[in-house]
């Protein structure tokens, strides 16, 4: 039976590596093995019945009773020993059964040569129960020699059929050995394929888990960027406006406080709309029914109202703006929102320019860029990127573009987002969060 990896017989016991396979594959192979074993049971009992009928028709007297008794003994041995060995993979039981099979078959042929019909089941079961190629060849040789000797003894050593008996024995042995080796090779290849399938199943399952985890992480990161670029900035505006309104009330300026509170209400409404759009996976509210230029204009106007910082929007011709495409509009609008949020938090600027740059010379038809330039305190080149700036870079990179942050010509900070005519799909990266300027 199959109990050692190399060498193995073809259809011995259930494979030893079965327990190391995935549970579902082990179950499938176990079911296949049980079905195959039932087939071997049917084949054995059918051949025993055929042999019994042939012996009854060919044998008379006490010899008939003897061969039938031997057949009954062989059947009982298979049921009690052979079948159990096949189910459990017990080597000793398999060896005992093979010895009984060879002895009983040889004795039956010695009594009645018609019993050689049992060779069909005997040779196949030898290879079925043998634990290695060598064991299968040895058992086949012993059975063939025994059958040949029994046939010669039955006919007599001086019989004219002696050469024929020897030739038939040699042919039977050659056929049995070649067939057994071929079956063994096929079975071993099947086991190798089953093992490869098991490993492939493990690899696919692991790959599926990895892809799922990566997808979950990417979606979480995307949601974090969206919340940071929309809701978080809106709430920041609400907090600052509420603080300013409270200061206006303390200074006795209720009209200015009322204006601030109106802005608080409008910003809260916009935040609510952004939250609904985010849940429904819509485009940004600012782009709903508007061009990018109009969305940038509204963004600049609100920023001026909230901070008092003058914001100038410079747009290209209408044809260039209309050719941008909605996906790239979203990237540019989010970049403008994040850049202005950084101006609010860090720049201490008095003037900001939002410049949308098309492709005037036609060398890169369809490309577009957005520049956000302020006259504030500038940015420290050694400062680490915070979540907001890193999220902006990843969003731009996902659209095949580039983000450049540098000092302005007259001080301050210059943020430039460049998008190509056709978005590329770069390899996704999830850098570790770093503390620093957002």
C-alpha cells in the first residue's frame, strides 16, 4: 500500500499526504477513494463468481469441492483482511492478504487449470496492495512461477504442452509487470497533480485573502482621503467661523456675527450634501451641474468669506476646460481644497492664486495642470508630509499625474498638480503614515 513517498504502487491505500491537503480537497479525494474501492470490491466478487462457474463446469468430484472451498476462503480473506487493509492502509494486513492470494490461486490452478482465470483479479490485486514497484514485481514473479509450476505438475513434466505453458507464463508475467508499472506511474502522476492542486488551492486562497485585505485597506484609505478633503475641512471652517462669530458678539458687532453664522449654516448644509454624496458615491457637490472653473470660483469665494484672504482664480479658455473630463475635475478640485486648507492652517497668507493651466502649444494635447500659489510664510523643505498632502499626492498619482510642492517666486508656497491627457494606472502603494505638516 501507499505508505512511503517513493516509490509507490499505483492503486494502493489512501494517500499518506491526504491529511496535509486542504479540508475540501481531502474530502473530495476521500470520496473518490471510497468510490474506487467499491469498484474494486465489485470487480473481485464478480471474478470470483465467474471463476466458480467455470470450475463447476470443468471440475468434478472431490476436486470441485476443494476448489470451491478455496474460493470461499479467498473471498473470506478479502472481506476480512484485504478490504480492511485497503481502507486503513495497514501494510501488514496487505502483505498477509497478498500471500494468501498467491497461495490460494496457485493451489486452485494445481487442482484445476481452469482456475487460471483468477489471474485477472490476482495480478491486479497484487499491484493494488503492493507498497512499492519492487514488491509488485516480486509478487507477480512468485505468482507466475507458482502458476507455471502448478500447470506443469498437473499436466506432467513430460507433457507436450510444457513449452506452451512456459511461454504463456512468460507472457502473463510480462503483461502483468508492464501493466502494473504503467498503472503505478499513472497513479503517482495523479497524486502529484492532486498535491499541486492542493498547493494551488492554498495559494489561491492566500492570494484571495491578500487581495481582500488590500482592497479593504485601499477603500479605507480612499474614504479617509474623501472625509479629510470634504467633511473634515468643512467642520474646520464651521469651528473657525463659530469662534469668529463669538468674538464679534463679544465686541458688540451683531451684524458681523450674523454674517458669520449664516456662513456656518451654509457650510454645514454643504457638508451635509458632501456626506450624502460620499455615501452615494457621487461626484463632489461642487461639481454637480457645474464646470471645474465654476466650482473653483465658489471655493475661492467661500474661502475669502471665511478667512479674509484674497483668492484669485485664473482659468484657461472654455474649450480647454470642457475637455478635462469628470475624473480629472474631481482630482483637481480636491487638490485645490486641500491646498487652500493648508493655506488656512499654515501659510498666514494674504493672497492666493488658483491657476488652471491648459496645453497652449498642443505638445501634450489634453493635459491640464492646477497651480495654487500663496504669499505666506512658505514651507520647510525638511518637513514631512502629513496625511492631507500625502493623500493629495496619492490621489494625483492614481490619475497618472504628478504633484510638486515648492517655494513661490516671491516667497510663500507653490503647489502644482499636473494631469496627463490619458490617466495611467501606476502600481498602488500604501506608505506608512507620518506625522508632520498636513
